[in-house]
């Protein structure tokens, strides 16, 4: 695949990037994907790593003619009722999501699909998993989605996480950094719950795809508070075999992206996009209303600005054509 860089590739990507940008690429990309003969007769699959309050599940389900359609207002109402029942002031305060996902307007022209979508929600936080299961049951979307009691990283096994019981819908959950792990595991072993630590099961996406017998996934979204690069490292086989048509991950100055992370452990956007490019994925940074290419010859050192933003990547020519319609061809959007 080839990509055309914007004419002026030295512009400030940091200033142009917006954390809560909504570039409407998903719907036309899904339509192009389903038009491909090789996948036309298979259900569209969504793997949501870091599902939190589940708004992305609602958005994905709304794309397809064969799925249960849940108005976002109904999902919000279910969150409000759950917050009241659980007496969760935090969930009630943040019920709409950090990017006001409850105000998202979904396309009305659903894509014809022979089979209903299959959605997998992987969530680190126990209280958020309980929330998701309740919402799926209350809205009838549970026929299309499964919530898994799993964290996701570059290794499978037990991991320590910051314990956030009581903070339902908290969007800053993360696995504890390696330097803290031994100490925190000791505290858990001694049952000192006051240390605020929980032990969770983690999987790599390679292992998860094998366990769930996922041959191909249309959309993989990763939002893991700075562990995104490690999640992608744990999907090495899946990505090398191009079993994910399009993926989106979050880039920030948090977790393993952080500038103050130990150099030996720190991940970079440059290295991540280079690894993806090597196996056939072209990546685009999300700007306010457009997408900017950052892979291959389009990469510039100033793109390593470590600020919250989303990156979209695809290996499919038909989806690349769609995404390129949104990319910056001059002038900031």
C-alpha cells in the first residue's frame, strides 16, 4: 500500500491534534469492509480493549442492519439508573463519558450484514465489568456482546492493578507499572487491602484470538491508559497475519508512553508505527476533523509529542482509500 503525505509535513501535529476529535471514518470504512467479497458472509467483529462504560459497543452495533439498535439516550438512561441504584456519585457525574460520548449522533443508514455483529469487551476494572453486564442486559444488547474478565498486555498471566472499587465508570484505570509490581503483589499476598491493589488476569490478544477462535476482526480499539503499545506487542501474530482490518489506539504521556518512564521500558509512537508499518499497517493521527498520515516516509520526529490523541491504522486497501479521504491535504482542519 502507498500513502500520500500532506504537502506540508512539518506542521505542528501536536497543536492540530484533539483528544476528543470525532472524524466519521468508521461508518464508511465498515461499508467498504463488508463490500469485500472475502468477508461479506462473515459477521463483523469488534474487540474493545478498555471498554469502560460501553459507548463504543453502542456505536458499533448501530452500524449494522442485523443488530439490535440501542439509542444512545437509552444507554445513558440505563447508566443513570445504575448510578442511582449503586449510589455512585462518580458515575452520575461522568455518565456521559470524558468525550461526551452520550451526545454522539450515529448514522441512520445502517450497513446490510447477513449476520449480526459480534462484540468482545475486555475491561480491567471489576466494577466497570459489572456495569457493562448490567447495561447490556438492560438494553438488550447482550445478544451481541460478551464482557470478559481480562486485562490485556504483552504477556498473559496475573497482573496488579490500581484498585478503584467505588469509582464505577472511572476512565483512568491501569495496570501497575513493573517497578511497583513486586511490592504490590507482596501487599496483596499479605491481604492488606488498604494498599489499593487488585490482582487481575491478563491475556495477550494473540492468546485471546486463539481462545475465542477469532479468525478475523474488523475493528480493534485499544484504550488502556498508556499500556496501548504493550497491548499491540501482545498481538504480534494477529497483526503479522493481518487478521485485524482496522485498529485504533490511544497515544499520551501516560503509562509506558510517559516521558518520565525508565528509558529501557518507555515506548514511543515512532517505534509503534514502525512496527505496524513493517507488517502492512498504515497509521493516521486523529486531528480535529481530519486524519494525518504518520507512517513510513510521512513520519516526522516532532510527531512524538506525547499528548492524548488517537491513532487509526489499517492494512486493507479498501479501508485505506476511505481513510485517505479524511487526511490532511493542506491547511489545518
